[in-house]
C-alpha cells in the first residue's frame, strides 16, 4: 500500500528527529532553523557547531524554475559569506545514514563518546575503546 502524504510526513519527522538526536548525543551543538543573515528571512535547516550549515533538500519545494534556482544560489552565497560550510543532503540520505557519513567526512562527530556498553574483551577492556571496564 502506498504511503499517504500524512504518513510520509510523520515518518520523515521521526527520521529527522532521530538524526538530530544522534548528532546531539555525539556532543554537537545543533541549532534548527538558524537565520542566515539579519536582513533576509533565510534560514538553514540546521547550523551544526556554529560553522556548518545543513540543508535537507526535498522534491517539489520551488527548486524547479530558473528564478528559484538563482534564489537558492543567492542564499548559498550568503551562507558562505558567514564563513560557514554548506552540506546539502536529501531526506533519503537522512533515512539511510548517508547524511551522517557525509557529516563525519566534514569533521562532525557522529558517535557519542564510548559509554562502555559495547561488550568486553577477554582481558576485561571495552571492546570499542579499549578502556579498562
């Protein structure tokens, strides 16, 4: 059975919440809907650690005309003028974990510090970080 719009929205909201929770539990500062510049209404979906702007791109949000594309470029240039790096991902990449991989390659922490719950070696050390448990 095909997913309804309402069901898709609930699923995507849940996936995005889980994604943000992973970033926060890894110790990142994640600011949703952060303003880009004071004289425009532009916002980035998330500002991570004060220097990385994350935009989650969807289909059908006005990015199909030349004028809309030019406005997106203008916003992206304003993001760069703030000194921020810009990462753009899709909702599918949020859901399948690729977005976390991309952010990791950009230096964003995507794993929480080891809480020593990954099991122990025969020597009694944490299997993940090697610490004595």
